C-alpha cells in the first residue's frame, strides 16, 4: 500500500448515511477554512478540534495546501 504525503481528508459513512470527516495533516486555524467548505455538504451534528488546530500553519493557507 502506497502512503500519501501531505494533507488528507478522511470521510467515513456509516450504514445510516451519517458521515464523519477527519482532516489529517492540517495545522492551525487555516483548517477551519476547509471545514467551512465541507459544511456545505450537509448539516453538522458535532465538531471538535484536534491538537494540530492549535498549532501555527508553517506552510501557508490550509485550503490552498490541500487543493494544490
């Protein structure tokens, strides 16, 4: 299995159609920009920040980093 480098969005959909989204490899509040875009897909029932959220982004805008 090949390992991906860089930021990644992991989506898990359960049998009832509920989706859980995890953003991996993002740092700082810039990840909030991507989260806001993803919220347009459907309603959000819960939300939490990983420790990386509180780190400063050293490589620029998280959304730009993800989109390339």
